[in-house]
C-alpha cells in the first residue's frame, strides 16, 4: 500500500511542478509520476529532508526538485524541437 501512495504523491508533485512552471511534463500521468519521484530524490540530495513528510517524501524539497527537473526537461525538449 505504501508503494501505491508513493506513486500517487509522486504524480501529484510532478503535476504541481508542471502547473507552477506553466509547462506540460512530457509523458502525461506517467511523466508526472516519474518527474515527482526523480524530483523528490533530487530535492532530497540538494536540500535534505525538511518540512512535512508523506509516504517517505519530504514534500517541500520534492516539489522544488521536481520544479528544477521539469524546467530542465522543458529546456531540453525545446532545443530538440528547434533542431528538427
């Protein structure tokens, strides 16, 4: 059950990061989940574990990490579209 909750929280974090930046995460729901989970890992590395914790994810660093990840992904996708 905790794995499912981890996936749901990851999806919500990825979705929020896309909303905050005003950019779509490539891959839809799966992309949001992946962005949220990788963003949680990235945010944990950069900022540590502070703030509220849900399903093993510190929410604030996870959201900041997901925002960074979505921003980098959008820059990569934009440059790939220019090269075509």
